[in-house]
């Protein structure tokens, strides 16, 4: 069957549990000269086919059976980091898109795109572009502005805190509120509160200021 794809400039795996969606995507992409080398209906099958075919891009449905699109994107990024992953979802959701990017995807889009948009997006992805909306790009810029700067991210070799707790603490020290920390790290506010509770307990402190001072002492002791 390999001869069917000769001459195609971009090789793609489609991963979606809905056969009608797969057919629509397949026909749209083939009309643009792209090769759909395989179709998957579950997360595990997607990873297997990606490993076997080594496509340029994998288009993954966010609600993929047995694993979900986020976890599937993460597994592909781990096993085949050179393969581009674009997550598609039923409706726009910036937080979901940010989670997808953190998992290793290089693009995120909703399924309400116009015909012809997907091929253009996938070509851009192959040539190094990120397939995200302008609004999401602005959220990434804002998150970068809130990120800890010079020195703040230095962590002791030996510390009672986990890497994630240090990230939360650095943002806390920069003045970020709980909601802002959640947005920056793409976590729920409940998860951030849990991290704060744990790091307060480990540092034996009761306030933001005490936590910041305790962290600074740990850093000074490690120098």
C-alpha cells in the first residue's frame, strides 16, 4: 500500500472514534494532496500507528476513546517527539488548548473550522508554526509575563518541595494570585490550593510572606 502515498508531501494519521468524522477529514486532506496513511479509533491504537508509520502529523480528537486526546498527545510526544500533534475538540476551550500544548501538542483547534482550513493549518505545523488562535497566543504571552524571572527559579539540590511546588511558590512570590497561578501552570484552582497547603506544611509556615522567606533561606543554604 505504500505506493498509494508516493509523491504526497505530508503524511498524516487521523485519530477519531467517529467514522463519519474520519471520512470527512480524510477526504478534505486527500483533496489537498496530503496522504492519510492510517486511521485510529483509540488512544493506544493511535500511539501504535504513529510508531509504525512515523507520520508528519497526527490529528487527535480530544475525546478519543480509552485515553483521551491529551494523554495520547503526551504519549506520542514521549515516544515520537519529532511527530507533530494537533488536538481537535468539539468546542473552543483555551484552557484545554493550553493543556494540550503542555502535553506536547503543537496545535489546538475546534471542529467548527471551515473546509480548507485544516490542510492549511497542518502545512503550517509541519513548517514549524503553532496551530493556535490569536486569543490563545495572547494568553501564552500573559502567562510568560507572570512567570518567575532571573534567580527566582533557582532551586536547591536538596529540598522538601517537589518541582511543581517550587513552580507554585515562585509564582506566589512574584505576587500572583491563586487563579493566576492556575492559569500560568494550566492547573485547576483546587490543585493549586492543594499544592499551597502542602508546601506551607513542608516549610512550616502560615502565610505567603513566610513561605517566600523560607524558600529564600533554602536557596541561600544551597549556595
